[in-house]
C-alpha cells in the first residue's frame, strides 16, 4: 500500500472546504468558475444566490424572461470580474435584488450575505512617504464631520511623530481687521469700469458682508514652499465649512501678494516635514505658483475607496 503524505491529505481537505459553490468545483471549466471555487466567501455567496434564485424563479410570472435576466447578469456582471472582491460585490447585489422579489420570506430573511469592508488605497504616490503616512492616518482615525473648520483627518500622536503638523492658526476678531477686510472685499469684487461700480461694491461690504457671521484666523508660514514666510489669513463666512474658506495674503502691492486676490486651495492646509500641503479624502496637493499666483494644483497623492472582503 502506498504511503499517503500528510501534505496531500491537508491539500485534499482544503479543496473540499473551498469548493462549497452551487456547482461541482472539480468540473470548473471557465476562469470565473475557478475563481469562485478558489475563494470560500465567494463560494458561499454562490450557494446563497442559487437558493434565492430558485425561490424567486418559482414565483416569477414570466419564467423565460426571468431566466434570460439571470443569463444577462452572468454575462454582463459576474463573468467580467477579474478578482474575488469584484465577484463578492456583484453576488451581494444580485442576492439582495432576488431576495426582495421572492415570496419566500423565510428564505429571504435567512440569507446571510457578507458585508464588504471599505478602506482607502493609494492610486498615485505609492513611493512617497507622505502618501503612505496619510493613507495610514485615514485608515486609523475617524473622518471629521463635514461641517468643520478642521482638517478632514485630525493628526494623532503617531502622525505628528511622522512629520504632520497643523498650521499654527490663531483666531482673531474680524472687527479689528475691518479695514483689511474692506480692502479684500473691494479687491475680489473690483469693477475697473466705473466709479459707480466701486461705490456699489463698497456699499455691499457694509450691507451684505459685515452682517454675516465671520471667522478669521492668522498664521505665519511658507504657504507656497518657496523658502519665504507669508502672513496668511483664513476667512470663513456664513458657517464653519472648509469649502467656504478663503485664504489670502495682504500686502501693499495690489492688496494680495503675488498678484492673487485669493490663495486658491481646494481644502484646508497642513504641514508635513515643514512643507505646506492641502489634503482631502481624495488627494493631497502641494501649493504651487510663481510671483503672480499661488494655486494648489500640483497633485502629490491620490486615493480612492474600495470594498474588500479580506
């Protein structure tokens, strides 16, 4: 009698466990069928779908149309997947759809679908420590509420040891900076064509701008990463949401230094190893520009949300 190695027995046992699909995995012929049989979670979902499909088919008024719909799903949804996570997602959606259509409430309620977990991944900037450290931060700490004056993700102690720091903003009373805010208002709403237009803009400052609640912060840092410190102000009007923030640098030359009325950034600012960045859940950009313009248009990192079952 031939000696059966322990490894062979374990391999056979694993194959039996992993092939829990609605079909015989030993006869799996297509790449999709082999992929289903190779993942225990997808195999379980395949079994669940088979049971719900049979129950829904029993109550279908047009069985031919119902079967054609399932064939379309197999061809256009399931069979185009190239990995187990994709299969799990399409199976999950199809099971939920069919479970709602079946009159067998006991079966529908017994379906134990596997909920995917969402996580962030890097799509651009894998080689940069900034991107990897920020990704770890997003997956480690909860996202701040939408209605906030803070960053989307607060820096914890670990992030600070990696080089992340908040801009040292100091809140100031807008009333004490009324003259500066008037110049700012006049600059961003300037009308070069008539004195009457400028008069109207000035009147709107007192009737439309001042009556609204404002928050004003000041900080000194190198916003454009050009080696020079800038006196930066952050102004938020109406409510404390990041998207309503204006960043600007007062100066004697045209009110705003570098010729820009506003510093165009897409979100709040932070420091990483001494450099300025603006960050969101989708990307990190580095303020860039020249002597006439500052803009957060240089994308350093990009992220996206994916669903995973692992």
